């Protein structure tokens, strides 16, 4: 499925990607302009991001993501020591 997503050939109708420039807006602000439904299961992916943020900002971001949804949620991130 990942290869299909990269090629843009997936036919999944339950996957939607939204980007957010965290230097310009919060995640909540970015999602407010989308059909995001906070009651539906949500998967948040933060690859190659957290290692560039100060620890307090990264912690705040994860807290924001977890409080944005009332439905099931999962959060996947990469980090470096």
C-alpha cells in the first residue's frame, strides 16, 4: 500500500493527507480548514520532524494531537538521540 500511495495509485477512500507548516499555524488551525472529523479514527504521522523541534515544543505538539480527537487515534513518529 505504501508504494501505491507514493505513486498516487491507491484507491483507498478512507485515507486523507493534510500537511501543516508548524511555523505558521497550529495543527488545530490547519485542520479547521479541512473536513477533518475528530470523532473518526485518526493516524498522525510525524516523520523526520521531532528531532528539529525543542523538547518542549515537541511535547506540546504531541499533546495537541492527542487532544484533537475524541475517537481512536494512533501517533507514529521518528526521533534521534
